[in-house]
């Protein structure tokens, strides 16, 4: 019989918005920690109603020794937003050499406004978040321009 995981623990999951259910991928990941899966699913789905269904939502679950949990939710990754805004499946295989597509500064600003609600970005200025997003775009081979041609 496998040994039970050590508590307290921190788990990181990526679950579709509004799509948490006791089956895979949530059930097997949380089941070994003896968390009330229905309570987790209800809380996750309620807190992700603001996102479009099936957006990949990063979640951090802190499991206490008494098998209770604390749920922290972030918005989807910057890379996901950039690919979604550009309408591409994957980034450039050779960033810096091959441009996958272009986006405008308006796209970057809109992504920055969404990311500002994340716990680790809430004290950053929109300008700082936008610079970070531009750096991510450059590393993906997405060119940021003032206006699309």
C-alpha cells in the first residue's frame, strides 16, 4: 500500500474554468489528500464563473492536516492569452528569427488589465505588467506593434 502524502501540502493544478468535477484530472490529484471533492468542485466552479468556460485556470490548493483546503485561483497564463489573442496554436519555434504573428499594444494592455487581478500582480503597475507581457510575447516570436497593418 502506498504511503499517504505528508500534510500540510501545496498542490498546483490547471483546471478548465467551471469544469471542476470529481473525475480526472481533479479527483485523482486531490483524492489522495482526502479532501472533500464536492466542496472543492463547488468552490472552484463558483469562483471561475467570471471566465469563459474551458479557459485553463491555474489553481493552488493548500491542504491542512485536518484535510481542509484553501483555494487560490489565478487567471490563465500570459502565453495562453497571447496565443488566444493572436489566434495561433503554438508559438514560433525560433523566436527572434521567425515571427509567428503580430499583436498591438492594445492587446497587451487588455491582457495586463486582466492579469492585474492576480495575487502576485495586484501591486504592480499596468506599465510593469505590460512590459512583462511584451517580454513573454518576444520570447514566443510574437511581434508587438502600435497598429496592425
